[in-house]
C-alpha cells in the first residue's frame, strides 16, 4: 500500500508543473528562502529551483542534498531525487 506522501508526490509530478511544489517547498525551506526561490520545472526526478540571485544560489548549493531528502520525505520517497539551482527571477507564486 502506498503512503499518503508517495501518493502526494505522484500527484504533484502528474500536474506537469513544478509550481505545484510551491507550498511543500516553502514548508521545507522556510518563508524567507521561499520568497527568493521557486520550483520551476521537473527534469525526471530532479526538481529545478530558480533563485533570484547568485547569493541565494550559492547559499543553497551546499544544502541541495539535504533539501532533496526533505522534499522526498514530505512528498514521497520516489518524487525528488535531486535539486538543481539556477539563477533568474522567480515567477510569482500561483494562487492556492
């Protein structure tokens, strides 16, 4: 039997939008970091996060593995295997 987290991860990925991860991302990284970063796309089991500046990317770089594990725990072990960080202006969050 699948856990609720595994089902949630599958549903989030099936939407085809990494934006569906916004609320989970915010819970994992906290409000301040979430204001400067945003999930933007999936590349297989890799979640691409856009940071609004090089300083944010550099600050999160050493934490990528730990963040991926926390996201996987929150959404299902098979949903997030890795995180890639890129620099650019995050799009505004979608209405929930």
